[in-house]
């Protein structure tokens, strides 16, 4: 069974996330035993950011800002999709609070929809989102 980093390495619509995770050394954390809940922004999510933002964050001198941005998407513990309840507050690894909203079976973090992903992951769970949490 693959860990989160291994899943990112092969997922076709997570190329920018893969590049970001490796550039920030978050691959080390996401390869560890965890478990983690990872709200993974797709390539479409990164395309919504200001032009040139990711290129700038990928520069070595901006590693702390890139790491902080990625940490906004990582929650300690494995949270099943069915356990994400309206009004829940999740704390990311960098202390940011994420508000879970659920309406008619659709789950979002704030106003960002998340999609369950059925991949078996050894050190947690991964959900796809179409917007980057800033």
C-alpha cells in the first residue's frame, strides 16, 4: 500500500502539488507513518493562484512560505469522509483552523468543495480540492 507521497508521485492531475511537496520537503512528512488527512489541491487549483505565485514559491529562498502554504492542507490524524461533519473545526499541522461544511451530502472546507478519493493509503487519507487554501 502506498503512502501519501507515493500517491502524489503518480497522480496525473497533481503535478504542481507533487513538485511543491518535494521542493518544500513535505514529502518527508507525508511519507512518515502519520496518519494524516491531506486536502490535496489539483493542478486546476494551482492555476487559480495569482500569475507567477507558484514559480516564486518554488524558488529555494521561499521554501518557508511554500512549506507554510502546504501545511494549510495537512491535518494530523486520518479523518474518513463520512466523519467530516458540518461545523467541525480541523486544525492543520501549522495551527490554521479549517471549518467543515456539509450541505446535501456535499462536503467543503470553508467554501472549497472536496472530493473523496478511494485510493488505499497506508499513512492516512487524501481528498482532492479545486482551490488552494491560503
